[in-house]
C-alpha cells in the first residue's frame, strides 16, 4: 500500500474516533420527544419519590449521562421479601422503567410497548441526589441482610461471637 493512501486511511480513522468522543447533544434526542410539560414533570417526580421509598424489586443504574429506575415486577414493589411463597409470576406488562437523561429529559415505559418521552433538562439534577441516596441505602440494607444470612446459615455467627468475647476478655 502506498504511503499516501495509508496516511489518508489513518487520518479518516482519527477523524472518526474524534467524532465518537464528542458528547451527545440534547438536540439529537428532540425528534420524538414531547416538549417540556410542567404538570407531567411534577407527576413523574411525585411517582419517583413514592417509588424510591421501597427497595424490593427496584433497579437503579447511574452513569455519567443519566440514570434509570426500573422493575420487572411493578406489582411486587411493596411486597416484603419474606411474603413471597415460591416463584412470583411476572408478565411483560409488569415491566416499568424511567430513564432520565442529563440535560435532556426523561423516558417512561410501562410494559414493553407503552412509552412517553418529555424534555425536561432540570429533572436529572432534581432526582439524581434522591436516586443516589436510595441506591446507597438499598446497597447497605442488602449487604446487611446478606451478611446476617450468611453468618447465621453457615454457623460463622457463633465463631464471630466467640472471637468477640475473647477479644473483649483480653482487653
């Protein structure tokens, strides 16, 4: 291959890589998004604040460009983990998700076929701290539940208690 052609190919690859590194602009999202609607945004905030009071069957995913809150079992959010007897039946209609995109707005899905998208550049900044705190709480509670279960079921709790007693006696 001639050196000129090779340089041209390298230049094209470099330009393409630069294009991929550019942040996605909110204007790219506006084609199928409804404009800002204060009433809709307020209703979504209320829904999310209520939803974030529960930790069962909720998934919170946070990244640099936005975050999402979802569940595969919308009707199981308020149920405690101990109340389920066996497998829970879940249908596609029970799926629910909200994706909030930084500087753009939000997309809300019920089932896999109903979706609404609204522009609201402030939604991310208003809900992110609440979602981050809830994720921290959920992880903490889940870790404590796992730790307690493992320690009890494995018999390690007894060993740990004996170690603590010995440590206190030696002090």
